């Protein structure tokens, strides 16, 4: 793993280790978890956790419910709630631990995704864990980024991003670094940045941010709101 710029991490190779650390920042701990076969029970009494299946497949039990765990599935687990992997075949999961969480609206939720919503510069997003399904502290989403470069902008939330597929560049503070599947990005609140997709197809990213809200909320460097096209 190499730290390319302050806000971007590239995982150079898949080591196959049970856990690969990405960003550890005051708000979050972002990592990749790997499972083959059943795993031990997991439980964090202090932090909420949001997860997303990157690849492989498995079956999980969270609380007293059992669910299939297939690529593209998101899961929210409130602090103090036990969960375990009952079976797995090459299961790779992106986990984000949420520090000092708000009181949760439910002990857990498993989310397969939904309809796309519009964001700035032709971007779209699909919501996963969010307050509406019990995850009070953060919003988890998949971002769909068309070919091209968005205008420079910032958010009023803290965010960690993981590139699922596609290639492009991350631009911040006059620096540009390549993005590819497995790249991680940390976006502190107020950081002016942009993501560029080199194409030819969509780039897809997995984002988790707090406080929870809409991924479409963004501001140009002069503080004016970025305009989202009318539906």
C-alpha cells in the first residue's frame, strides 16, 4: 500500500489478508475484510459499522436474522449488535466503523440498493444505509460517475470513498493522482476537490459520510450551492 497524496490511498496488491486497513481518521475507520468459510462472531460495543460486499458471496447472521450477502449488498450494524459470517466463498467486504455514533433507529439493516437519484454534473447515486433504515449517523451510497470531470466543489460532511470500478483521477490542492479500482479517498468537510472519470464507461464509487444527508449536497469554492438538475 502506498500513500500517494494526503487524501488518497492506493492498494497496490490484494494480499489476501483477513483485514487490510485503508483510512483511519477521527470520524471513521475504513478497511477491507476477507472471509473464506465461517467466521467468528463480531461485535463492537462503541462504534456502528456499515459494510458493502465487493466480491464473492456468503451468508451472514446479524442479531437473530440470517441474510444472503452478495455483491452490491449494503449492511448497517448498530454498536452492541453481534454479527457473523456463517459461510463464505471469496467474500470481500468494505467496512467502515463509525466513531461516536448517534443513537440508532434499529439494531441493523441489510440493503440491496434502490433507484438512482440525481447529483451534480450528471452524477447519480443509489442510497444504501441511511437514517430511513435505522443508520442515524451516516449515509452510505454508490455513486455513478459519467465520463468527464466535475467542477471543483466541496461538501459540508466528512466522507470516505472507495473506487469500485472505472479509472480516472482525483484532483485536490493542485495535485492530481490516478484512481482505479481499490483506490481510497478521504474527503474532510470543506475540502475543495473533484473526481474525474476517464471513461469510456461509468465509474462507480462507494461513499460513507457524516452527518447523514444527501450525496447531492455540494458547494462551489465561492460557497454557492451546486445546482442539481430538476427531475
